[in-house]
């Protein structure tokens, strides 16, 4: 998966990676969850909602797809949407306003991930390259499965029991009161919940999935990329490489660009030092626009050189649990976070984390649920949360960082 700043540059890097892998003979799909739909522009080929065959210059082909997120939303969420609209209408909200209120930001793009899981499970492709939306939208998209899981676990079961109890009373009285959801509404939520849980598990497995960040060598973008890496780690997603795009090549010696070259070199050094040992790849600023498949193939060669673009280039695991004597330590990679930006507390079997204003609720694994939080500290870019045996003592509810 590719995300980051750079607009079409990000899309071009994703498409170039897919083209290079397909040229090796792999069965490749390049797909986009970016609502800007720039994948077709980068390939200079018409691309639709279903995989479209794109021929390569030297023979062979790949499939490309621009997912219609609105169509996926209609397929997976129609029953839930219709109930929520009726509920708001009962409360006096007009139909048009109700339709707008029930669509959570990013929910349509979220169902594009369900489609991605179907492509993976189908076994038709050796490699699937995903051009994600820009950074902010991607972070929102990747955090939604966690949030939805938390709400479904706490609302779905009790809500269904209440609905089953109230529904006969309404029918007996013949009253048209508060709309009560039917079982098909709960069934739709359960299906979506199960699909997203499977997608979440797939994307958080560094042996199967990884994220590559694309950034231009500019001060503000470098700072944003560091924040992005921290947020991705917070949610358990592995970054296996960083692509620095549009570097001025060495052969450019015009004095007018000398300062730009110097600044780019400084930013590249900062990136390599900050992200080590994560690989940092560079792509040059070409002398002309990259036109279609042939131009993107040149970008891929310049970017990867002798590196296998299909491999997982970095082996970092953002979240691990390790044994330390009788204790267990939850290690969470937060490479660019400051200690005073982190807040955490425990509620039952959940750990609530906030890092620089980004919040996540972590469902603790069974091995940690019957332990209490002993302490938390920063060590070499990791937040280490120690869980100690509880004997018969009550579970801890909070802890600070040191």
C-alpha cells in the first residue's frame, strides 16, 4: 500500500511498482482507494470499477482498478443506512438531512478494503498494489476498523437483545413508535464487522502486507511523514520503505537550482537518519512528464534498481509482546513521538492510547487481560508497557509514562 504527500506522484510510484512486478511475469493488480481517481491518468489508460487489462510495452499485462466506493457502500451498508434514516426521520430530521448525517466520513472508502480482501482471498493475483488516498484520509481509513470493532462489540449484542424484547410489545400495541431495527440490520453490521476484522488482520501482518510512504524532499512534508509513521505504528501497520520522490539528479548543475539541491540533500540525510533502519528509496525528478506505462516503467527502474520491489523491504513489527521473567511487556513502536505526547489508561480488557492527539483503543490479547499494568516507559523509540501478575488483586485502570 502506498500513501503520503505528492498527489499524482504517489499514484505514479504505486503504478510503477505494479508495472515492474508484472514485467517479471507476476499476476499483478494495481488498485486505488483514492477518491481523486488519478490511477487512470497515471497509466494513461481507461480504468473502471472492475479489473481492467492494461498491456505492457514489452509484452505481458497487468490489471488495474479504480474502486467505486459509493457502490460498495450501497452494497454493504444499505440496511443499516435505511434504518438510521428512519430513526432520524422519527426524530424530526428531514430525509435529505438524514441521508447526509448517517454517512460517516470515510465509510465509503472503508468498504473498498473489503473488496481488497476479496481479491486477496480469490488467489487470482501474486501481488496487489494499492494506491491509497493522501495521508490524512488514509489514517482515518485505517483507524476505522478498530473504532467500528469497539462500538460493535459493545452495542451490537445488547442492542439486539433490547430490539427483540421491544419489538413484540410494539406489535402488540399496534403502535408506530420509535423504530426498532430488524435482524437484517444487525446481520449487516455483523457481516461488515467480520469482513473488516479479516481485512484488519491481513493489513497488520507484516509478512503479507506493508505500507510504503511517498514524500517529496521538503521540510514540511518530511515533518508530516514522521507524524504519519508514528500514527501508522500506533495502529499496528508496518512501514517497510520510504520513497523520496522528485530528487534533482546530479547532472543538474544550474546555479539557479543549487540551493534546491543542497536543501534536498539535507532533507534526504534527515530522512535516512530518522527512519533508519527502514530502507529509503529515491526517485529523480525527470526532465519530462511520465507519459503512461512506458514512462512509469522508467520510474520503477530508477527507483528500485537491483532491489526486488515485490519483497517486504523492512521487517519491523510495530506491536509485539515479549516475556521478561514472570512479566509480559507490550512493545509499541512510536518512532517520532515525545514522552509528553503520550497518554494511556486501562479499562477492563482494553488499553486506551493517545499519541499527539491521535487516539486508539487496543483490545488486549488474552495473555495480558488477567494482568495489571505495572509501568510504562519509552526505550529507543518504543513505548514499553509492563504487565504484571495480579494474583487476586483487581485489574489496574491506568498508568503513566516515565
